[in-house]
C-alpha cells in the first residue's frame, strides 16, 4: 500500500464523464508507482507536483482514495506530468534504486532483470555485474563512472517504469502490475 503520492492532475469539478461532480486528483504512488484517483478534503486544493499523504490514519489533504486507474485513464495533463514526476521520484529515492541495481538477479536462465531496462543489453549487463562484484555501486554517478557508455540510470529506470505503467510489459520489476477491471 502506498503511503505518499505525487499529484499529476487536479480536477476541481471532477471528470466530465463522472455522474457525481466532485473534485478529484490523479496521483502516482511514491513507492510502487501505483496510479490512483483521490478525492481531496472539502476546501483543500491539490496542486500538480504536490506530495500528499494517502496512507492509513488521518490524512491532512486527501479525503479518500476513489480507485486505482490504468495509464489509459489518465488525463492528458497527467500523462504529460508523469514522466517528469517519475524522474523526480527516482532521483529522490536514489539509494533504493542503486540498491536494486546492486542486488537484482536473473529472471530465468536466459534473462536478467538488468536486460529489461531500456538501453541495457548483454554487454552492459555483464559490465554492470562485473563492476558490482568488485564493489557495490554507491550512486548513479558512481555507476556512470565505472560502466562506460551506459545510458543515464535515471532515464533508463524511468523509461522502464513508464513501460510497466502502460501495461506493455511481461515482467514487472519496478511497479505493481496494472489493475485489470473485470468485465461481466
């Protein structure tokens, strides 16, 4: 369960397709990148880029979580804001992602988690594994220095997160699988 979320879009009059006209905000979770729609408390306006507490217990800005949504249900403003927000979260949680890069392992006999990152093929994967065997990476900067020609780690991780959020992936290594709505 997410504790915090970053606001991607705030709709003070709700979505035009909703039956009940109430304020709603589309947010992305801070830890698992879960996409949600939340309703702010009466009199509270959530602004784009704002971090809000959505965990259990008393919330100061969010009244309740309406539902989990898929990438296709995001507004155009939320979609435009999503990539920047993901990069911001990755930079602020750098230690977590460096630990992930230091500890990730094979998925099966032919595929490694590192190979799922855009721009990382067999050669980069072997370079990363060899370097982290000598000494674990301490930061993204350290990784860039020790693995030549590796694309920017923030960029490749954010591209992978975005790919997973769009539901275009077979494996989910950085996010929760997208919510599948049941059709009856």
